[in-house]
């Protein structure tokens, strides 16, 4: 309750304010307090940059790891031979029967592509790679069977789905042996899952630390303005009016920290791209690193602003109410 303007409040209740005028006053008041809170940051540049830097770098680390995990998934998706199933056909199966089997397999929803390697082509390839040369010409017959290389779709390339597809293909009457390097696949997907869990856990811990740091920064600002808050409450200012500039301060911390994280992540990706291209050339693969799209940029800025508002709100709700004139 104001000690100086109690009578003025009764007179103001008799004056009616229009809806449009009330909205304009609300908008102008918020805009003024937002600009003033940004000016407060400008007046203490070193402390403000320290807080913005902590927020920005805390968001940079999980964001960069998240993008790298996405790129790792993209690379693993290109390594389709990891989930490629080799079907060795019976020797009695002719090329015509093999073609009929290929047509049946291509109709399966789990299969993306089927490649046929005739027995003669397999022998020629083995002859070229083994170094045995003309020694294989003394064989009475070709010991190698015809082979089908079955590539599952991306949806069915996980270890479990690929294993189920292998069991299904083994039941075909033309198939003698089916092979799949399932252990290699399990290691790859297990490593990706562990990396995702670590990124999520690290992000939660860093976000919690950022909220606490911003809350402590706002608390110190409230303590420095204790006398000013007491005077404002004596002349009738409400708690929400006093709290609003501090909330806008948290908003500016979050927005500027998010912009810093955005720029930092872009520079890191630009730096990593050169090294990654050299690595991919060793495997004769073309790969363009996945950069931040518009949705991820807005998500990063939104997360940063939310952390700033949450940290400031936790501190403001408690400490402003504790300051009361006696």
C-alpha cells in the first residue's frame, strides 16, 4: 500500500481508460522497461559479457555435439554395406531361377535393392583378388555359388530389423546360406545410442547450471538496487512492476547468449568440415556436413531465452517479495 498516494489511487479509480489506450500504455511501458534493462547491461559491459559468455558457451557444447551425432547418423546411413545381407544360393539354382527370386525379394517392403552376382563373375573376382591367377583354371568346376546382395531399407537397417529380415530370407528355397555382420551393426548403433544419452545428460546439467548462474546474477542486481526497490514500493509500485525489468534482463541475457552460441557453433562446423572431408576421402565417399537449419536456430535461441527467463524468474519471485518497507 502506498504511503504517499493513497488518495490519488481512489481518484484514479473514477477515471475510465479506454481499451485501446490501455493496450498502448501496456505496450509502451513494456517497451520502455525492455530498453532500460538492455541499457543496464550496456552500463556494466564486463559483467554482462561474462554472463552472456557462460550462457552462450554452455549452449554451444550440447548443440555442437547434437549436430555431430546427426552427421554421424547420416554417415552410417551411407554405409549400407554394414547391413547388407549376403545370400549364397544352392549350386543347382540356375540364373533364371535366381532372377525369379530377385523379383520376389524386390517386392518385399523391407528390401531397398538386390544385386545379383553370378557364379562365373564371382570366380573371376576371386581370381583377380586372390592372386592365384591361372591356378584356378585347373579346377574341374566352379566351387563358388551365385550370390545375392540384399540391401535393407533405412527403416529396416537396424540390427534387430536386419536380423529378422535375414531369418525371413533364409527360408527361401533357393537360399543355401545367409550372412550378416550383425555384431558390427550392434556396436555401431550401441555407440550412437550411448552418445545420444551423453549429449542429453550433458545438456540437462549445463542448462540447470545456466539457470542457477543467471538467477544468482539477477539476485546480486536486486540486492544492489535494494534501496531503489524500497522507494518504489513506498510510492505504490507493485511487485510485478518492479520485477519486470529484471525479467527483461534475463531475456536479454538469454537472447544474446543464444546469438553467441549460434555464431560459435557455425564457426566450429566450418572448422570441422575441412577435417571431415579429408576423412571421408579415405573411404571414397562424398559427404556434406549437416549445418544448422532455421528450425534448429530458433530452437537454440528459444532454449537460451527460456533459460534466461526461468533463471531470472526464480530469483525475482523470491527476493523482490522479501524487500518490504518497515
